[in-house]
């Protein structure tokens, strides 16, 4: 099952690249594959035993003398992250279909390839395999932004690639050293290590991916220049690869270095949270606000992870899913606004609520959940994270609580700038409300958010079981 | 009874969802009626719960019902639980009852607005949120309701979102409330780590074992939220601005229900506040300060709604005073009566505004009594109740609070004096409003809109709720007469934790009479002063420039907050962007590319192009290797 | 064994190698450089044969044949380059031919 989930999109990508189908047909095929993925994932959830540790495993030996194997499987929390992936990617593919991208075959193939590699990242239980999928994520993003992106795409792509590669190479070195010293590359079989350099190597890669301040230089340009659906995947899903890596590898395998560096990492995460919020508060357009907000939220999530408490880590997973959905929806909505007005700059927008009830409702609902209004799933995640980090010191929780207020400020500013007051220069009366297909893309995401808001325990109670080594490492 | 509670909670939510999903396919009228009926159904559910509780013994009047586990991880779990006890049922009745009347009123008031459906969806959402808040069986769910109420308030204040002033006011309200949410969350973190749970009962038990500092912190965090939500000083500046919303919104949210949530919280969490007497005293003190400041500012307001808004702030100050001193029952009693007469005043003001085509400036009004006689009566009833003239409701409730203050020792007596001063101010500003708007010669504006007595003062959907509230404002206080019969106090007794009676202080009969005499006397003096200044205009209005300035600028709070919070935030943000972000992003990338290029250039210099250089390099390398192989084994 | 000690062969090989190296490094004409390279290769061949004689096996001799084959191919390429350069009427001077530089 797990291998199917990984291979299906990859195989579909190949098919799409090879078969000479016309534009819309390719998109429809890709969307169908994505929906099948979602269905398969749902089946996996239905049969999942949340108290039983690693499940749905597939294992094949690869380089037996090194101890490298093809080993994939699901934990509770990775199941939710994969769910996030398949849902967001399906919405993104649907969006690409709707917008009818040029060179559709290449485009949809790349999206499918991306989806497959991300699922691989979340399910890999062998370090080398993890690395392969981690790098494989990079290639489609590089091409997608570099070819189909906005005016500043070359610089954005170069920056993105340089940052990511720098982190990844450090991680590769760390992987090699760790694997050789442990005698095996399998995450399940290997024990823990107290080597600080190896720990830092891994941390570097995930710090860039998340991103954690100050390794975020690639963030804003990449989110601004990429096509909206790629930005949705980037901020909603790819950044969570860092979360998975931090939980599965860093925290689980390096207990002593994590303890030693805990305060430093918490500090960087807290700085990122405040820094991102402050910059979001002044950012001049939809994309930048969502980008900085993303950075702030990832800072919050890392804060939760490194609280090393049950509350904090579970909250981090819950928040990862919540933020993934929120961020993806916001980017898709930004794309929809951009196609109608040609811009996402606040100075040219405004008053879009008039005559557009669907856009108004969806954007407001998403924005309000984004700012973690109490009662929403984002609030539940944030509450758990801050409750967890309170145990490390009340100051961390106070900083986080302050960030709640900042989030209210910048999100309301975003909502008002787009929807309220007088219509902006670029807002024409003819710009239509959200069409049926567009609603079909975003409404499921929003519905998922509302469902989780009514029942966040769905995720928080079903993430970590007694048997998983990741859970043992926390607390 | 349990079913009643769930029905009460879910009916308005169902209404909101129905209106949203039906969208444009329902007529505006239909949406309005869906919303109104959903709130009345909620009221029915509340009555059912009330009757159910009445049928039980004193000790058994506390029922918790849980639907499912909302949030859980490991040992910590929070259920979606409702608590049905006298306190929550009282609030349910007020919210759904007064709420229902106000939503009914909105049908007439909002008639013709193109976005009526959105309005009614938001109103239903608000009622649901407020009910969630008062019915929550644990602190987290209460916080959820708390936040959703803030959200609904934002949506409704900013309802006419094409007006920048409305949008700004909505944001301000939300952000100030978010601050309160943050302090409450911090208090909850402490509770979780100290007691392991956020359920009311278990948390209250565990609170007994906490050190004084810790309990104080928890109480302070809760107080922060209460102060923000109830617009007490220092987190009060959002309330007057909130008058940008439609008048029924002001009546429901900013008079009868949302702003009273802070009082509810203090009463609900009274075990914690009792363990932290310094914080309770702080709450009472803030209430006293607020009631004075708000009363003073109300004296110079020229917008009819803002006078009433400041009046609300002031009256909630009384409730905080009562709750802070331990007179929980009296505080709740005043909450109840205040809901009646304040909503009445707002709705009557709404009739005036509606009649005068959205004019709210009282300086343009005057002599409206002739054109709107019944509205005048309603306004008069509300004003009398507000000032506390017997036998109207405000008399019984306000004076009970003041009596409890008098009975609470030195500090209480200081607050008692403040409360009396407030009574005088209340008399003056309330009747200033009445006289300026309704008495005297009709102003030019009033003449313009005078369509003759046949025109009526509004549709039945507007006049009936006003009439109903007027009746309630008159008789609502008769359920508790200090010193004689206390059914309301006894009704609330079961929520006391660890003792028989809820109230911490019981004034003596003498204190009751003295207080009432003084308060009524001062109120009447206030009315007389207002009459001399604004009614018969025998005295000139004293104008001291500095005092006038300060009052008009509402004691400069807005300017202060702008300087302390908003400007620095903008400044720091700009600084961060210019000083850190831009160099970081620009610098790191050009740094990397420049570095790479220079390294490449340096290495490139080794490619001289001379064959002999290369040959020499090879020869040299070989020589070194030879030496190495010979010397190293 | 017939003839002088293997050591003397190695000494001759070393001398030839140094002469060849000196020629490569110090001469300016590419033709002479090629010649010197040939001398170096032959010195290596001599050393290989000498060691083969020393150890009694034939490995060195076979390897020397391989070296000869490589030398021949390399000379062909080198001479071809030199003829091409001469045809272009460029100076046959190693110090002047430096277009391929970084």
C-alpha cells in the first residue's frame, strides 16, 4: 500500500510525460490520479491501528553490505502528513488544470512527480532512501518555478536551490557518517548517537527547509515568484518535510545533542515567530504576507517540537496539518485574486467583497482560521504547542501568546486590504466571483479545516503511539 | 433538559449555516426569519433547561454533558462538554431571550440593506458563540466561545465594510480582545501544568493546592481577558468605536451580552478569584475607575450611541465592582436588569436613528417627543431604570451592589463612594441625552422627518421588542428585593464551591436602606442638574477648556495606546525589514554568488595556458609523491 | 646472468629520464618537447625491462610493449597537432601557444 502511494504518482508522471495528450486531458488525468491517491490514503486511514507503531511497511534490501534498504512505512503522525500532501497536491493539480498551464504535459508530470517524492519523504524509514526522496523533491520545484514562475523567477530559483543544496549536502555528510558508524542506514534498526556534528548536519538541512530564522533567505522570493499552486505545495507541504525530519531523525536519534541545543533552537524558533509576524504586518502584498506568516507558523511548530513535551509535539503535528491546509488555501486564493486583478499588491486591491460573496466567505473563513481564532484547529494546535513549551519556561509561552496578537493584526489587515473599503485600482466590477470549479478546489480544504476545528482530537489523539521510537524520544 | 441545552446551543448555529448555504437562493426576508426563529428556538431550549433545573434539588443543579473529546493528547484531554447549572441557564435565558427580541427588531431595522443575509448569518453565529461561551463545561471551550464571540463582533462591527471607519473599529476591537485571549491562554497553561486539566470542577479543586503567586497569576490572566471583553479600563477603547456597527448589534453585543462575558467569567471562576483576593480587589477597583471615567466622558458625547456606549462601560464597571468584592449574585442581577434597560435604550435610539434617516448627532435633534411619543416613553423608562429610580429594575440591582460595597470594609467603602459618585453622573448624562433629544422645540432636522402621527414610529418588528423590553425594564427587578426576598440570590447559590451561599458579603438591612436612599437621592439630583442644564436651560453648561478637551479626547487613552503599541510596532517592523531582512536576503545571495565567482576566478588563474607550467606542475607533484612513497611506509 | 648488474641499467634509465624531463620543461619547440617525452618513455621501458630481468618474470617486458604502443599513438597525435599548427603559420613556440587558459 505504501509503495503504491509513492509509485502511483511517479508512474503517472512518466505516463503523462510520454503520452501525447492534449492540454486539458492531461490535466484531467493528473487530477484523477491525485484523487485516486486521496482515496488510497483514506483506505489506509480506515485500516490503521493508531496504537501499533510503524505499519503498512514495505521492505526490500538494497545494498545489504552497507545496511541500506528500501524501507517505507507509516506512523500515526506521518499518516496525517501524507494526508495533507495528497489533499493539497490534488487541489494544486486541479488549480493547474483550471488555469490551463502552458506545456501542460511537462507541468502536470512535474506536479505528480513532486507529489510522489513528498509521499516518499514522509514514509521513508531508511536514511539513504529518505535522502533520495528529499532531493527528488527539489528537482520539480526548481523546474516549476524556474520555467513557469513570475518575473523574478531566475533569481528566486537560484537562491532556493543554493540554500537547499547547502543544507542537503551537510545532511548527506551527516547521513554517511551516521550510517557507517551505526552499521546500518535503517531508521528503525539504528540506535541513537550523541555526535553533535552529525546532529548539526541534519539540523542544517531541516533548518533551511522549514525555514528557521536565519536560514529563510530563500522564502519570500520563492513564494512570490512561483505559480500559486506550487507556492501552495511549497508552503503547505514541503515545509512539513522538515517537521517530519526533525521528529523522525533529529529528535528521535540524537537525544543528548537535542537536550544541549534545546534552548538555542527554541530561541531561533521564537525569533522566527516574532520576526515573521512583524514582517507580515508590513508586507505589501498577499503573497508576502502569507510567506512571512508561513515562516512565523513554522517557527511556532519548531517551538512545539523542541519543547520535547507530549503536549508540544502533538500540538506541532496538529498545527502542521492545520497550517498546511490554511497556507495552501491562501495561496490558491491569492492565485484566484491575481487572475482576476493581475496583482496581489494591497495598494491596488480592496473592496472585493462587494458582489462576491463566495470569495468573501472563503477568504474570510480561511484568514480567520489562519489567525488561530479560539475554537479553530489552528488555535488548538497553537494552544497545545504553547502549553507544552510553557513547561520549558513561561517566557516562551508569553512570546508565543504575544505572537497571537500579532497574527490577529496581520491577518485582519490582509482580509481588509483585499475585501473591504473602496474597490482598489485594479479591481474591476466585471471580475467575477469564485466559479464552481474554483470553489470545488478550495471548499474541500476549508471543509477539512472546519471538520478539524470541530474535532482536533482526530489528529492530536492519533499521532503518537506507545510503540513508536519517535514518541519515546519525546518526554 | 440536556436536550434543551444542546438545542439552545445548536439552533442558532444551524440557522447561520442554513443562511450561508442557501446563499442567494433564499430571499432576504427568509434569511431574517430563519435567524430570528433559530434564536427563539434557542430560547425555548433555555427555558426547557431552566424548567428542568427547577425540578431538581438544590444540590443536583449541576449537570455536565459531553458530546465528544475535542482535543486530547496523552494525559490531557478536553471534551466538548456543556455545563447546565443555574449560572449558565441564567445567561442562556438572557442571551437567547434578549437576543431573540433584538434579532426580531433587526428585521425592521435592516430592511432594505442589500447584505441582509450576511447580517443575519453573523447574528446567528454570534448568538451561537455566546451560548457556547456560557454553556462551556471547561475553560478551553469557554475560550473557544470567547474567541468566536470576538470574531462575530468583528464581523458585525465591520458589517458595512466599505466604510473605512467601520473596518478600523472592527480590527481594533478584535486585536484588543486578542490581547485578552492571550492572557487567558497563559492562565490556562499554568492551570494545565498545575492541575492537569481545564475542567471547571477539577481545576477549582486543584487551585486550592497552588501557591499564592501562582493563583494570583492565573486570576490575573483571567482578569485580563475579562477586562478586554468587557471594555473596562485599560482595555476599553474599542467599545465606543464599535458603535460603527448597526444599532441592533450595539444593543445585543455591546450592551446585553458580549461585554458582560467578563462578569460571567469572574463569577464562573469565583473559586480562583477568591483564592486571589488582591486580584479580586483589582477587579473591583478597575470597575470603580471605569464607572467614573466612563460617566465623565459620557457627559460630553454628541453621538447618541456613544453616550449609551459609555453608559454601558460604566454599568459594567458596577458589575465588576460587585463581582470583585464577592457579591456575585448582585453582580449577576445587575447584568440581568442592565441587559433589559440597556438593550431598550439602544433599540429606542435605533428607532430615533431610523426615523431621522441615520442621523446620530444629538446636537441636530430636539423636540422629538411630539413626533415619536411612544419612543419617548420607552426611552424615559430605560433612563429611569438606568439611573436606578424605584420601582424600576435598575434600582434593585445597582443598589444591591452598592450595599455590598458598603458592607465590605474600608476598601469597599471607598468603592462605595465611587459608586455613589457614579450614580450622580449617571443621572446627569442619561437625562442630558433624554432632554436634548426629546424635549424642547423640534430641530430643523426633526421637522424634515416629521411625517405626521399616522406614519407610526416603526414597523411592528421594531416596536414590539422595544415594548417588551420596556416592560422587562420595569418589572425585571422585582425578582430580588434586598432585605426582603431573594429568589435570584438563592437560585444562584448552588454554583458556590464549598459553601452554602454564593455571596461573600451580606449587607445589613440598615446598609441596604441607607444605600438606596443615597443612591436614589443622588440619582434624582443628577436628573435635576440635567434638567437645569439641558431641559429648562436655566443654567449655562460649564465649560472649562482643559477639562472639556480631556473629556472629549476620552482621557487621551487612544493617543496613549497609539504611541505605546501601534507606532512602535510599525517602527520596529520597518526597522526589521530594512535592517535585517533586506541585507540578509540580498546579502546572503550576492554574498554566495560573489564568493563563488571569486573563488572560481582565483582557481582560474592557475590555468595559465602555458604548457610548461602544466608540465612543471606534474613534475613537481611526481617528485613529492616519490619522496612520500619512499619515506612513508 | 650475462652483462652488467641490473643497477647500471636503472642508472642509465634514471639519467635518460632526467634528460627527458629537462627537455620537456626547458625547451621551447613543441617538436623537441615531443622528442624529450619519447626519451622519458623509453627510459621507463628500460627500467621495466631491467626489473623484468631482475625478477625473472616476463611481466615487465609485456608491459614495455604496451608502453611502446601508447607512445606510438601519442606521437601520432602530437605530430598531427604540430603539423596543424605549422599549417596555420603559427609560431611553433610553446610559450606563445596559450589560447586555452582560464
